[in-house]
């Protein structure tokens, strides 16, 4: 009997040892102690992890030869993207949001049935655009008086900010990003946007909007690694008063836009059933 017990223990230890070696071999280098970012090219994120600062303290914000603040690298050769602090997990406390009753009820339902448009390859306006763990890139083209914001994940599309002093058109066709006009106030890029559609969520948890939405965003580069993002939200169709929120975007150096396939291989809609056991796919989904 004793011999059987000893043999069993020996076999158990041997199996555990093999399993530990296999797990170690399968673990990506540098991945111990943290999660793996599915779909992110190997090597992205750096030793401090995605969206977290590491290394020496940040330096001063880079500027052009004429003293203008830059929203990219100090030189064209310096690559990088802007990631949300905390990996995009920021949430807005619902107690601080002046919901209209219908908007609060819809928000609660979306918390159960999480059929978010962004996860179904739809573009997301203002706040949600910056809450993707893959980041965004700002491209400022003063020669044509436009700033572009390129999204890496999700729909892999871009947003245009007109910097030529124009105003919003009298008639706007509602769109995911809306119509954006911008200007500089010192070191802050200010962006006024109207003409949104109702097809996206403000954040990951499902804050709703209507076509009455009007936003004022402020991007202030604090130093070489941080941009403060502030937004004023005015949507009398969904909220009882204007409200604000803010968070920080963090620079990830030596990173560029990479291929991200969403539209052509998106199987997620078949899996998202929220609080139910199934979803009726015979009719169009209303986000």
C-alpha cells in the first residue's frame, strides 16, 4: 500500500513539473504577471505595460520650429500612438450623470445586453474613440489646415478636424464622428463637433446619445508623454443638463498603426447575447 502511495506521488510530481515547463514555454516573453493583448503585435506595450508609464520621467512637450505644440513625436522619425491611461478601462460614475429617465433605463439595459456598436466594427465618436487599448494617432497637416485622428482598433478609420476657420454647415447628415471644427488656444487643441448620429455609445458601458448631441473637446499636451483630454457634453435629448468628464492619454513610443481586421472577420455578433440565451438575428439590431 505504501509503495502505491509513493508511486502515485512520484507520478503527480512528474506531471506537475512537465506542465509547469510547458506553461513557461508557452508564456510570451515579458508576459509574466500580466495579461496578453490579443491581436497586438509582439513587443508593443514596453516594460511598463500598455497605457502605463515606465522609465525616466517625461520631458517637456515637443514643439515645432515656430514654437507650436506637437501632438506626435518631436521629429517625423519619432513614432508613437496615444493610449488611454489604464488600458481604456475608464468609466464614468452614473451617479454624476444627469440622465433623462429614458436614457437611464436604456443605459441599464445596455449593461445587461452588451451589444456595443464599437465591437461590431462601427466607428465611435469622441470619448469612446479614445478608450480602445490599441490607441490613436494624431496627424496635423497645417498646409491643408486639417488634423486627422486615426483609430487603430475597431473600424480602423479616421476622423477629420477642419482648422480653416469654417463653421458647421446649416444642414448636416448625421454621422458617427460628426462634423468637427478646431482651433488652438495656446497649447490646447479645441474641437467643436455637431451632427452626430445615434449609432454609438459614449463609453464602454453604454451611455446613450441623440442627434441633438454637441461636444466641445480639449486636448492639452502636458509633457512628452501625457495629453489631458476634457470634454463638455451637451445633449438635451438624453440629459437634463450639460456635463463634463476628463481623463489622460499616454504616449507609447516607437509604435505605429498596424493592420487590424474587423469588418472582414467579425464573428462577435454571433456571440453577444447579453442577459439572454439567444438573439433574434432576423431583424436589424438597434444599438
